[in-house]
């Protein structure tokens, strides 16, 4: 659905309902992103384990793992805020 049609439809439903629907969609997207990040974190941990076994350089791999974990934490914080906002509406 085109963005303008969606805005028009949502505005007819009322601002509170439109906000709830937006929050629900945003929570669903964030949940999918968190699943995606978990998969990548698990794969990166496996890469690090393999590098440890073969004696490879792990600094960059560990740095990337930290970046993924930081990203997951930011998404979790965002999801909590969305959930609180949804609860308040």
C-alpha cells in the first residue's frame, strides 16, 4: 500500500489506533532484526572458535563480535521502549 494511502487510512482510524498499529509493526521488525543478529552472533562465535583451533588471528573477529553484540543491545533497548510505548497507548 502506498505510504500516502496508509497515512490517510490510519488518520481515519484515529491517532491512538494508528500509533498502536505502527508500534506493533515496529516491534515485529525489531524482533526479526534481533533474530537476524542472534544468528550472526552465533556464526561469529563459531568463526572465533575455529580461529582458536587453528591458531589464527582473532582480533578483528572479536572486534566484529563486539560490534554485533552492541547492535543487539541497541535493538533490545529500542524494543523495550516500543513495548513500553505500546503498553501506554
